[in-house]
């Protein structure tokens, strides 16, 4: 029997009564965090995923796909240039000795289609992924609580943050011992410092997938990065993650499989709650493209400055066929624009959007 996928329509999203108020509160907390980070560094950083570990040039290869997967930029066979940013999740720059979720942001260059944001002149599509499949605080109301917790933890001295992560690991073990699924935020705080190139990265929240609804992921494909999955990197210092990325790509490449998990049941696979893990038995992840990265200098001075101070990644920077869905994604419309504007104004740097891969420095 053929799989039945839920068709996209605007009414799959339900806007809450207090969403406007909660969005305003979240924006103010994020702005405050931005200002505090600027005062510490005398340099403006992103209000999420502030610390970069590498900027990579690569290509996204879309093969001939089954009819139901021919959606958006995956509609026909093509090879796109991409730029990838690897990062840690906090909105400030901390030592790698403090466990944290990792991020993979992918900018696909030269994607045709109706743009999501008014005045968007770029022809690119951004996908923002994290190495956790769900967000425990998966609604805007719970997210309001989350950023308060994260902001409080971010102000702790490093040894207290490490202690909190250690406590989280202990609590997670106790929770799993009695067969209860620990929350994604708990898992995020409890992350061991596994090799970030061996991680699988997830959109966490849903996006439009052309005629359908999906979550997107990037999983290790080539043997060399699959071998790094769950690998303990040993003693960790301030910049270990960057050093691992630079060392790997100095002589090796990497391949990741881009996958789409299509929604088949809006109750069991909700759009408005990013805390719900979509069951594999209802809809498995299906490959839609291959991300290929050649050996390169992943963190040259020119590339670091270009990536940290010029580039921006935004889930709303893309085409309508890949519109972000749910309240967690909706709050990002204003949040990302405000953060980007502040960062570029304070650093006196123009916002850049590459029209070709040649714009990325070597």
C-alpha cells in the first residue's frame, strides 16, 4: 500500500492568542543577550550559534527522485554550490570544555523560486540544522521559558556550566534507567564532546516540502565521517572543535546524506510542537540529495572574517516551497532580522549574500 503524505496548506499552522506578546518578550531577551555579549567581546556575535568551528565550500547533488520527493529545490536533478557553517549553539562564545549542541547551517546558492521574505534579493536557500532531533520547549510559550533558562546558565562561570552539564548527564542516565524518554533540552545540556563531524543534524521543526510537510536532516554518509559518529575526542580545550574540523579537511573530504521525513499524521507528527519526535515507523527519513565537501582550509583568517562578520544564515531566507512552519519558526522571522541588523551595524560590516561560490574566500 502506497504511503499517504499530508498535503501542505496554510491551515496546518495555528497562531496562538498570545504569540505576539511572547514574540516581543523573546526578542527583548535576545537583544539583551546580544548587548551583553557585545560588551564582553567589544564585537557583536550571533544571538544563537555564536561560535563557529569551520566554514566549508561544497556541493549539493540532487539525483532523479521518486515523484513525491520532487519538491522545491529537489524537483529535478541538479548540482548546487553550497557554503556550510559548523558551530556551537549558545549565543555567546564559550570554551569547548562546556558541552553544547552543535549546528550545521547550509546555504544553497542559486535556487530559483518565489522568495519568502519581501525585499529578499538573494537567490539562495538556507537550512539550519542542529544535532538534536527535537526541541523540548517546542512551542513559543515553552521557548519563552527556555531562553530564560539558557540566559541564566550562560552567565554562570565555566566550571558551573560544566557542573550543570555533568548533573544533566547523571539525571539523563537515571531517567533512562526507568524507561522514561529524557527531554531534548536535557540531552542538549548533557552532550558529551563527541566528534562534531560524526553527528546527524536535524531541522527540529517542520518546513514546507513543496506539496507536503517535512523535517530535514543531514547524516554522515562517507565512511570517514561515519567512523566519527559517537567518537570520544578525548581531552577538550577551548577550541578543540575548530581544530578537529580544520585537521579533518586539511587532507580529507566528507559526504553527508540529506534526508526528508514527510508528515503522514498531523496528530502524531505535529507542526506546531517541535518537541514531538516524528516516529520513524510512521514515516522514515528518505534520501533526497548528497552533500559533498572536498579537502580545504576550513578556517582561514579571510574565511573566518567573511563567515562570522559578513554571512548570515536564516531559515526564512529561501523559497516559498520550503517555508518554515510552526510557532518556533515564526518567531525567527523577526528574531533573525533583528540579530543580523544589530551584528552588522555594531561591527560596521555590510551584510553579504554570495551570488556564487567564488565569493567565499579560500
